[in-house]
């Protein structure tokens, strides 16, 4: 974000739990008419000639994909319930692309994108959007960086012009880089150095992913942020911020061809650039569990947390991520989940407990369980009880009623999410930038319906194993 890295990423995590997309179900590449009735998923019809600057595919619900001459991908999600649009530009660059010794540069660059161009003064882009009744922001993840505006549909040409301008003409002066570097360092100080929970998570992630870039904090290590100068920023911009490394997502009261015409007039004029090759490092094997115990003077509550390295929707075999989504719904999804019911309600060992699954990455994902002990309950006692809950999942599949209730909640959350135009744009944007497809997004509820209790038991036994885990404790530091 221009003032932080947290909020939209938390939204991503919520969307992921509701089910972003799947690994399989491809689509044909033949074009169809943009104004024809949507073809059944996986089927397409012939289309009129769109000209040399674009190819197109239309999927279920009128969702349309285009590709401009310069390599920029375009996705249009018609939603005519209100005369507004969500306009997002997703760059396939994130924390994994930070050069060695310069962790945090992708997030740093998110800040620099608001420092103006030859036409727009620093900070004016946001002021222009606000004067036109809109909102804007940005966020960075390990696999992507995205910039968005939510605005009235008749202002769509304006925000396209603004984004195309900063894609090509960003002002990377020495002053801008130096000023924003200190802003990012202060952000890290506020969000990490002043938050014991964030510090524990940062240390656990580094231990979980070993030498893989997912182990580096997206915001960067402070010592490396200080090494980012103007030349490093110019190199990063030149080789990552280009139309052939970007995807435009527009959701709202628009028609696909309307968006295409506007994109041709703005983004289509930005030349493609030579991109830095993206590394795809292998995940090093883990040989044993890692434990981290952090005592901190600013910790308010003790916490027990465990993180597992697991497949994502992109990296896993078909059906694996869906079963992991169901596992977290049963294990830690709310007050009726197993962890909460057992540790909080029945045994009264914890004040809160739950789990999460983040499968929205291009490489391995992450599964976590956590609990906050009651006064007088030791970490050893709480961890033993948590392991007993997990062992029950290993030893027998969920019973039918529990399983169906969890599935109903999961699918219902995804359905309600479709009422949010921003959530729709996020859903498709995250999924496509990590290598999934429109069909993957659209068929997610059907694939969740195919998961069985035995599938859930199997992924629990296969992936929730100690050697793939980091267990951490956070406790208040007493004088």
C-alpha cells in the first residue's frame, strides 16, 4: 500500500480461504464474439476479426480476456449492478523478484509509483482520483504488485491514462528515492519492529521456507532496504514495470469491447521492454521441525503458532488445495471448528484458537494453526492438546454432518463474496497472476463439492507433518 503493506493482503487471505481458484480445468484459446451468449465452460465459438493488436477469449458470465500487441493482458468482468468500476493493474513482480541483498525493493517500488511523472506531481495521482470521487491504493505480495482505483464508470479513461503514464514515465529522482526509502523504513518500524507478533511471524517464515524467496519479508529487512538507491530503482523499474509484465483487470459496469478500445488508446501506446528473467528456485527439503521461542517486552498475550509448508492451488495436484481449504474450514474455521470447540469451549485451555490456509502462491503455500492460552496454561499443555486434535483428523475422516456444514459455510462465503466488485477483481487478479486461469476461478465451487471426507483426512496426514513445520511461541517478557 502507499501507506502500508497490510490491509489488502489480509483481504487476499480471506478470499483465498473462501476459495480463489483451482489447479486444473483449462480452456480453449480460440476467440469468441464479445457480444455473443457465453459459451459453456471450456467451449468457444468463432469470433469476428479484432484486428492485429489483440486476441480474445470469452468465458462463463461474459468474462473476457484480451492480449494487446505489446504483451499486456486484459481481463474484463462485467458487473452492471452499479455505475462504478474497479480498475486494477497487476504486475508480475513481487518479493520473490527482489535481487539478492535488496529485499523489499518490490514493496519499496510500490511507494515510488506514487511519486509522480513529468505530467503528474508527487501525490497528485491520488488527489486527482479523489477529486473525481474515487479511491485508490496499492499492495505488494510475494508474487505480484497491484495498483487499483474504484471510481465512477465515466472516469475509467482518466484512471487508465494515469496508470499508463506512470508505467512509462515515473519520476525516479534521487530525492524521491531517498525520501521514500525513509518512509518504508519507518513503515517497517511501525508494522514489524513495534509488533512482537509480526516479528515472530517473520522469523517463522524465514525458518519455514529456508533459502526460498518466500522466506524473505515482502517489506524487506531494514539493513537491505538501506542499500536501495536510485540506480537500483531505475534498473528494477526498467526490467519489471512494462506492459508485457502486466495485467489489466476491470470489473464493473462496462462491456469488454469498450474496455479494449480504451486500453488500446492508453496502455497500447506503451512499448514492451526486455524483462528480467524470473527465477523459479526449488524449495529446499526440510529435515526436521524448527522451534522458535520469542519473549518480548511488548507482547500482550502469549501465543502458540505452527506453520506448515504445503501445496498451493498452483503447485499442488488437482484436488489437493481444495481439500486443504476444506481441512481448515473443519479444523479452525470459526466457533464451531474442532480447534475452537476442543481447546476453548470444552477443555478451556485457550481463549482463542483456529487455523488458516494460504494457497494463493505460485510455489508452495502455507497452512497454520494457532491458539492463545488461558492464564495458568503452559505452552506444553496447550501444544499437547492441539496435537491431539490434529491426531483425531489423521486417524479418521470427518463425520458427514460436520463435513457438510463446513462445506456449506465455505461455498456460502464464496457466494457472498461475489456481491463485492472489488472482491471479484481481486479473486481473478490474484489467481491469474500466480498462473491459474479464468476457468479455475469459475469452477472452484464445483470442485469443492467433489472433495470427500477421505480427501480431507488424506491431506491432513500427508502435509501436516512435523518436519514440514515451524512451531513458535510468543510470551510477554517479565522483568
